[in-house]
C-alpha cells in the first residue's frame, strides 16, 4: 500500500511529516523534524511528535493546525520517514539492475565468464 506522505508546517512553526488522510484532512503517525547544527553544517533529526512521552509514531494532527502545506515532499525524506516508522530499510540504488532473463551485455569486468 502506498502512503501519501506529506510535509507540513504547523501554526506553532514546527515542521512535521506524516501520512496524509485526504478524507479527514489530517496527518497520521506524525513525526517532527528538527534542525541540528553540527561542525559539518546543519542536519535534520526526525522524532515521533509526542517524544519523549510517546516513543512511537502515533496520533494525528488536524488540518486546521497547518500553516503551510509543502507542494512536494523530498523522496529521501519520505524514505527516512518510512524507515523510522516501520524499522525497515528502503532499498535504493536499483537503477542499474536488470530485471530480465538476459545476461548483462558487456558491462562487467570480464573476470567471471
């Protein structure tokens, strides 16, 4: 099942991400995004919205609390959200894989024949 994962800014200024329910106009299983300054620059930290009192991704936030609805949610951020919610790793870098019964055509090092 594909989820509609959206990025929103709340009226409080918090940046959140979650599974959007269009019928109820709300985000479910909400996570908050926080910027953390480091020596290498700024990094993003994703936490359950209710952390530290609710360590799981639960709850929902109604649309009336959204100040801004981002048009696009970066795919990398969606993948990290899915990984955080499910404890599963999203596979990446499959662009060069060949899904057919044909052998690779001359793209190897030639060590294995």
